[in-house]
């Protein structure tokens, strides 16, 4: 017991030194970020060898005048090809900029700086500055608290062509979008943000009465072009991540939903191929089960049922489209549910009561 206490004191002291150090060194970070930005810009515009032609974009595949004039005097096609090859070999080769270049160093510097800023916010004592409130004399901190936990998981498809492209999107400040996890088609997981922090993934929408989903959810992006099926490896990796999140944060089964469920007016992800039934069988989201022999009461109100499940019904036709995509595996703009879809909705809503 004594040893543990000593160890804890030592750890605390080391942490304070570290915090002080990181806090003191913060002033130099913006300078480093500017330098890293400049390096990134150079890499994206074609590398250091483009020094002399920085304001002149490299034109790939353009023939030089020299090679043209030489080819005029070539007697045979073979001579011409050989001449062109030799000429091209002597010319400086343009450096092809990587369209999906990810500046990892710049991204991580920025991540570290922002994390330290938010750590300051967490460590600050309450400001006690609410207007017209009479505060007690001295601040007394409670001894009993911990971090808030995410209570929802929002699943997305990226509508992009590769994991790298999405990672690039999430490391460029101008895009203003992010997610906690990105999962590639071959099942690789890129974890991009501490689960306790707020990613910019769900945006404007409503589920139950939650309108700031970013504040209470984890966002998971699946690398997918928006219309294709998801790979088995990708879904297996997703299930592993969901299992860990569910156990770690105690996320209820009903709270694993799609971006299209939360924002039916703006979004349609994950697409209609997403295997929601498979996930529900593992405890992530609800499923309606078997509709054989189900008799839907005449007075059954679809509008209220969608609302009870969680959908925003202010534009009910959009809620119907999102429900159909998720639970019936059909992408359709039909504004009215078919009799079979009505059965699915009726069966499902009883699980949410
Ligand atoms: Zn999305």
C-alpha cells in the first residue's frame, strides 16, 4: 500500500514537470507549424527540385522543341523512337506531386498543440463568472469525478477512393471535418482522435432530442466510394472496434446508428449495402427480426413510430427514406411505405418501447 502511494506521488510529480515543460515550450509550436506548412506546400507542389519553376506548373508529357527538331531528321521509325528515348533520358524528369500526400509531421504537431490547449481548459478551476450569481467565498473542488463518456457511435462511408485520401482530408484544416476512426477496405484501422475528444463528423441533424451529436458520439468512417458493398475484412474490423467501444464506454445497443439516420435531410451514409442485420446480431443497433404473420393494427401511426425509434420527423419523407435504407436495404425516394416496410417499422418500433 505504502509503495503504491509513493509510486503515485512520484508519477504525479513527473507529470507536473512534464505538463510545466510542455506548457512552457508551447510558444515555439506556431513557428514550427509554419515551417512544417512551408515544407508541406513544397512537397505538394512537386518537391525541392521544383525550386526554379515554383511559379510555373510542370506540364507532364509535353514534348520539347529539341526532340521535335531531331525527329524531323530521323530516317526510320526505329531511329525516331531511339532518338526520342535518348532525348527524354537527358531532360530533367518532372516530379509528380502525390495528390493524397499526408503531412504526418504537421498533423501530429497540430494535434499535440490542440490537445495541450484543451488540457488547460480541463485543468482550469471554474471561472465563477455567471452573471447575477452570488458565489461562496472560496472554490472547493469535489474529490469524486472522471471523464465523460461517449454514448453513441455514428457510422459513415467516406465517399472517397482510399484510406489515404480520407486521412489527407482529415489532416487539412480547411476541410473542417474529422472522425475518430477510419477503416480501410482491407480492414486496417486508422485511429485519428482520442475517444474522449470531439470529432467533427455528425454535423447538423437530430436523433431523439440530441442535436449536438458530435459532443456525445464516436465517429467511424468506412473507406467506400458511396455505392459499393463493404468488404468482409472491413466489417470484421469495425465489429472489433465497436465491441471495444461498447465495453469501454457502456454504449447501449440502440445507440449504434448511421449518419443518414441522424441527418436524413443531408446524408445517405452508410450506403444501402451496409450489413446492419449482422451488426445487430452482435449487439450493435436493433433489428426487427421476422415479420411472418405480423398484423399491423389499422391505427398504427408511422410518424409516431419513426419518432419513437429516434428519427427527426420534421421532414417525414426524408425520415422514411433513411429508415428504408437502414432497415429494408432499399434505396428509394418513395414517400410512402409499402405494406411489407410498414410491418418492419411496426415490429421494430415495439423494440424501442
Ligand atoms: Zn457521414
